[in-house]
């Protein structure tokens, strides 16, 4: 067998990459549903089974990736999925540079997260179920990245959304988790509403679901005038609504922070590294359509820039470590979307890759912190995730602290960490297109550095505050007040409950909890260390002077001579751009040190002086509250009214008709006797009679 | 026995009816024998159905197959004539499948078990007969035959308001079926020959005015059955009171009769009138989808919630029927089969939940997921299937209707745009009410009050088995829909071909005063290429 054959075999069996984790999910899932208790006890075997399957998928993905790097042509395999007459819809898979890259990113992060899960979920009764969900998610996500057409993307798009729903609601007995998973699914459906309409419209116009063909035909239609340019723009914006929801862009970002109610491993895998980046991936896939419609590109760029800025401003005031990271994710996704919008295709995807690694590591690090905190404050997310109770953790959890620091430096854009190269490339390309957008991105970079170091400093530096009962009491009270507010005024008296609850806490903590957090087990810190490597180094594949990444990932149809650009690389321009972004990041870091480490500047005093702005940030720009009133309560009210109409008018008329019959006395007999079947029998008999009668005559 | 000439359809239709005659003579041991007996009959009949189609059905033929015709009343040309084409064959299969599972689902019935199973088997015959018969009068007889068992099943084994619900059901449906009778008689006696044969009736040429009247009459009858708003109010009452197995049959099969008859008669026999009525169907379909979804959201009773969700899903059937494309019509058929499976599974699970909580009011539930993880998992899966999650049959059906309707050349661009947006709004509303429902039943902290009064045990193997049986085809068709669509593709293609011929002729004929359906058409660029 020569090498060409082996390569083709590799591609012929590429469908195994998503199918292997699916197999794991199906086997374990079937076990859970048929022999629930027995399967739940097989913790380690189930985990090993699923982890080795994703491991196999990872090895497979690396092989595919390597063969793509070697220059193997893209490979597509299709089969007929639906046919009606001469209408056919095809499904299949396609392997090209972008797909190969995404396969590697998804499988590596999924593999490491699954190892981490073993430590994080060790004491959870739903351990096995969690692995089954993780495996199902990995399968859907891998299916998404190898989809050859828009329709199949939509299929897997919904499936990853479903997995996200299941995983956010994993601890289903917690009310916030129950609310959050529904919010996530419904918000994403709103985006999918646009995506579906966009897909239908594009299919109506072009007669195809294939990205390239859609792009070509749409351009032709617009050029020949059979379709107005504004119509094409509307279609494309509808499609873009899908990524807006999935990648948590304004105005459909509201679900992502709440999604942090799910266990931390999935926050890392789904809500930081992979699924939320699917929106950026889809924009990349839709590039042949989008790039010829300037309006859409502008909309995409501004949406991204605004989201980046908004996410960063909210992240400043968050005290929940995971919520802070969630807003940071939203902000970073904004960068990627903005990059796509300004035409910096490979820069956006480069940031997607670097962000996947360092943000996954940051989330896993936060999980490690929470794990350590839980031994002190108990299994209460309101306490274990609040940074006001942390501090000084570096002493107790050194590995977590140093890896978190690496991640922080990476996201702040400090050279030579990964985030520097990708963010700098985005800002550089943005400046060439629109200085305004660049300015937004630049300011956001400063804010990012500030809030990330605020997070790092208040978590790992200073003194440990976890045993401070005063803070605990305050936090508990704030939490109960929030709950009381959500139940409506007068539903309960928050003060009373607070006292009781804190009293309970005292008893609880006095006996069963340690006074110092501890470093997490190896299963958890190994993935952190493994992810630290790409977080430091992976940026080096995309340096502006030797951009291997751009040579590999470039817009479809654009056979750019990348090497030439590299030769034309301008050191002075690079120094200016990189210098300005490093400068503002450093400024943010220094400010952060002054406020949260040396406390030269009093953060509380600043918050007081700019109270409205502080509240705006703390309340997430009030967007959740507006949506609650307008959409949630609005739709409930509307539904109630429709039901009223249904009962009173539509059904009311029916019953009125019945009543009239009753009053006239005709219907009285059989209704009272409850023998309305006579009615049917009469009809039945009449027909039989008719038949017989006509038979006789 | 010659396999080709064996009267397969007569056998499978009459076997359950013949078998139920023996029920009174079975030993009375609290229904233990009779339920095994009924299950065996159901299963044998289902196996016979599968065997009949496996041996004799040819997918590539669009016309009737396995035809049997025996003269009953020669003077009237009334025949016992049965036959299946691509339209009825999947529904006959569905009937056998769902009825057998419903028999298994009826295991805990202890009140008058003999009578219960007697009615269940009688219904079996009525349902297969409706789908398989090819004679108008026979169709009407089967249609009525199946009403009586449903009425009795509702009024004896129903909930608190069972008499009201049963009466409403019978008045509505029997009232509706009067229209069928009148229209059928009118069609039969029109022209030179008196015939009730459906094929012959479809070939008769009726004047347009008469077609419109006939179409209207049929539409009213089938609108009650499907149901179409505003003739739907019997359904929440009937579904709200029925027991789980009856529920499965109501949602799984009875609603499909309306859709089937709409395609068979309104679309198949009165194509000219269809070109005029189709936009009305689309509008009614959109109203069904959005209105019922909103009502479902506001419902506080579990059964009524799911009942309204059925109405909402039937909207897609209407739009598919009115789409003038093969894809849309295929989608409508697929949606009927798919909803038959999904609706049955959801109603079965509602029954299973009710058996444990003894309440249907959502406010009294909550937090029971921990005690009943299997039911929770199955309920979630079936709800996801119902909200058209890809990978399950509902998604493919809705997608086919969407694409079929969006690419249809019969409507103006604006009309299609508005209708598609309405349908897509339904796509947002469905998860809202289904996921809220799941949240209110299973999520959240444990409900202490409920736990005090009820012992919540998880699903038993029988229940898991029933759901697993339903999920296999749901997921199977979702992954590879061609498995099902190829069965009826030839038939729907033939129907649409005829329809588009009529449509073109009609559009030419009425160029001066365009019919509603032929509003200025903006042709899709893809089609004109």
C-alpha cells in the first residue's frame, strides 16, 4: 500500500472523528437509562472508555491536520439525505484547512477538559452522566466543524445548543441553573430564527446550501440586478443572527453569563473554547457570501467592537470569578467577530485558536480555585465563587496560580504570550480599515488588562479572606436579597432569612470545613499545565514576520502570496501598533496593581464618585432587566391573553351553542343521560339504512 | 397460500375486530389474560402489516397497491375495496405500531379491563380501515366506527370532566362527519355514473362552483379532526380527560386522519378548488402554529399544554399540503408520521408522570427530577424531539415544509415571506413552552409537599421499553429521513404533478381576475435558472 492510499483511507474514515465520541455517549447513555444504578457505579470504567474514545478522535484529528499541512487537497464526501422528486439535499463531511484546524482545537481542549472532569466531578453523583453529555457535545461540535454545507451546520448548530442546555442545567435541582439553561436555549433559538430564515432566503435565491456556490450565485444575482443589494444584505444579516446568539454578541449575549451555572469543566469547554466560537467559525465559513456585501461586513465589525467594549466594561465590576471570565469571553469573542468584519479572516481565526487554549485554561483554573474554596466555605456557589472571599491563594495553590497568571498575561496581550500575537494582528488589521474600530479595540485591550489583573490579584495575592464571617454574612444577605427581589416584593422578608441562613452556616462550617484551601488533585492540574504550553507558545506560529498560520488559514478563494506579505513586513509599523497595545495593557495592569495590590488608589472611592457608571457596569447595562420586562413578561402576558380568548370566546361560543340547544330542549335528553353516542349511532345507522335501502330498490 | 393474491389488507383490517369478539369468553382474572391476549392480537396484526408491505409493496409505483375489491351492494356500486398507496401505507404502519404500544401502555388499567381492550381492538380496525379503504361510503363507515370506541373510552375511563369532554368530542366530530356524508353523496351522484369508488370519484370532472362547495364541506369535517383553529376546542378537553393509552391513540393516529383525508380528498380529488383554497390553508396553518403555541405556553395543566402543542404542530401539515411542491407535501406526510410518534410518546410520559404525582397542575409539581431520573431523561428527549431538534424526525419534517413552501412558485414573495416568518416565530415559541414545562416539572429544589403525599418511583422497564420503541423511529427518520420519504415519494410526486398542471391551467384561465393563489408571482431566481 503506498502513501496515497493510506492518506485516502484516512480521509475516507474521517467521519469517525465525530462518531467515536457519539458512540461513547450512546453506550453510556443507554446504560444509564436501562441500568441506571449499575452504570452510575461504573465511574472510572465509563470515564476511561469515553476519554479514550475522544483521545482516539484527537489522534485521528492530528493525523488529518498533519496531512493537510503537508498539502493534501481538501476532501469532501456526500450522501443523499432527503429527496422529494427531483429535489435533493445532501449531507456529508468536508476536510479542509479550517476544518482540520478546528478538529485539532476541539479534540485537544475536549480531551484535557475530560481529564480535568475526573478530578472536578469526583464526588458528584452525576459523574457518569456528565461524561456522557460531554461526549455527546464533543461529537456534535466535531460534526459542526466538518459540515460541508450551511444546512448541516444548522443541524449541528442546534445539537451543540442542546448539549449546552443539558450541561448548563446539569445540577437541575438548583433553581438558577434551571433558569439559566432555558434562557440559553431560548436566546439561541432567537438567533436560530434569523439563521433559519437566512438559510431559507439564501436557498430561495441561489438554490444551494453550499458556501462557495451560494457566494458565487449571490454575487452574480446582485451584479446582474435580479436581486437588489439591500435584499442580499438582509439575507446575510439574518444568517449572521445565528452567530450573534451563539457567540454571545450584543444584543443576544444575555445567556452566556448565566450559563456559568453549569459545572466549570463545561464552562471551559463549551462556553469559552469551542461552542461559543462556533459563531466565528460560521462567519468564516460564510465568508464567500459575506465578503461581497459591504453592509454585512460593517454590521459584523461594529457588532463585534461594541460587544468587545461592553463585555469588558461589565467584567470590571464582577465579583463572581466565573461571571468575570464569562464577560471576558464575550469581549474576546467580540474581537474575533470584529476581525471577521474588517476582513482580517485569518487574524480572527488565529485569535479563536489562541483564545480557546488560554481561556480554557483560565476557566479550568477558576474551577480549581472554586474546588479549593469549597473545602473552606462549603458547596455554595455564592460563596465559593466570590472573589471577595478569596485572596492569597497562591500560597495554597501554586500550580493553579502560576498557570492562571500565564493565562492572564496571554489575554492581556503581553508578548510573547499567545494572546499578544493574535490580538495585535487583529488591532493592526482593524487600524488599516477603520481607526474608530481600532480605538474601541485598543481601549478594550486596556480595560481587559485591568480587569484580568484585578481578578488575578484579588484571587491569588494578598491575604486569604475566606474565613471572614463579616464578608460571608454580607454575601449571603446580598444573595438572599437578589432572590427575594426575583420573587417579587413582599414574597419574603430577606432580613429574617439572612439571619437564619448565616446562623446555619456557622454551625455547618464550624465542624465540617477546613480553614485553608488546598491545591487540586493531579487530574485537575495536569490539564492546566498542559494548556499552559500552547498559551505561551502557540502565538509564535502567527508572528507578523513569519506567519505560518496565515499561510495555512486564509480566506477561501484567496490564494494569497503570503510569503510576499511577510517579506514586505514593516518593522516600524509593527513597533508602533504593538507598542501602543502593549502600552495600554501595561497601563491597565499598573492601575490594577495600584488599586488591588498596593491599595494606593481606593477602588471603593472611585466607584462612589462615578456611581451611575459603576451601577451601569454592575447591572450589566440593565439589559437583562429590560429583556425581563419586555420579552419575558410581555410574552407571558400575551400568552395569557390568547388563552383567555381561547377559553372565553372560541370555546365560549361552542358552549353557548350547546347551552342554546339545551334550552330549546332538543339536546337535553341525551346530554342528561350521557348517551350522546346515540347521536353517532343514528348517523351510523342512517348510512347503513341508506346502503341497504338502495340495495333493495 | 399464494402470497401475492392473499387478501392481506382485509385480513389486517378485520383481524382485530374478529379477535375482540372472543374477549367476553376469556377467563376473568382482573384483566391479566385479556391484556396479554390484546397485546398478542395487536402484535400479530402489526407483524402481518409489515409482512404484507414487505412482500408486496413496491416503492416505485405511485398508484394503489394490494388492491382488493369485493362487491357489497351492486346496485349502488358499493364495494368493500381496500388498497394502499404511498400516502396511506406509512399511516397504516403507524397505526399498527402505535396501537400495539398503546395496548402495552394500557397495562395498569384495572377498571372494566375486558371492555377497555374490546374497544381498543375495535378502534384498531376502524383506524386501519380509514387509511386503507378506497370507497367513499366505506370510508365514512370506518370514520364513524372509530368514533364510538373513542367516545366510550373517554366517557368511562376519563378524568373528572369526562362526560363533558366525551360529549363535546362526539358532537364535534359527528357534526363534522355529516359534512363528509353530504359531500360524498353529492360527489357520488354527480354525473352519469353513480359510484363511491375513490379513484373513479377523483376522475370525475366537477364544475368549479361545486368543487368549492365540496372542498369547503370536507375542510370543515377534517378541520375538526386535525384540528384547525377555531374548530379545535374539543381537543384540549378530550385530551385533558383521556387516559394515557387513549391519549396516545388520539394524538398518534386520530389527528392524522384529518391530514390524510385532506390530502386524499381535498387535494387529490378537488385540485381546482385546492388552488383557490390553498392560501386559506396556509393562513390557517400559520394561525395554528402561533396561536396554539401561545395558548400552550399559558396553560397550567400538563395535558392541555401538550394538547395545544399538537395543534401547533399540525399547522405545519396544513402549510405543507398547501405548498404546491413535492417537498412540502412530503414534509406534511413526514410531519404526520413524526408527530404520531412524538405526540404518542409525550402523552404516554404525561400519563406516566401523572400516575406518580396524581396532579396535572404544573404549579403543584417541581423538583421531581431527582426521584425520577429516567422519566426525566425520557421526557427531555421527547420534548426535544417535539421542539424539532435536528437528529430527530420532527426537524426534518418542519425543514421540508419550510424549504418546500419557501421555494414554492405558487405564491407571491410577500405572502411567502409573512407565512415563513409566522412559522419561524412558532419555532421560537415551541422551546419556550416545552422547556418551561420541563423546568416546572423536574427542575428546581425538591417539592416537599408533593413528596409527602406521593411516593415517586422511577420508570419501570415496561415504560422505558415503550419510549425506546418510539424513539428508535424518531431518531432513525431524523438521521436518515430518506428511509421514510422513499416510501411515498412516488405518490406525492404524482399528486403534485397533477396539482401543478391544474394550477397552471387555472392561472391561465383566470388571468383577468386572478385567483387568490395566483397573486402576482415573483419567481424564485433559482427556479428560473
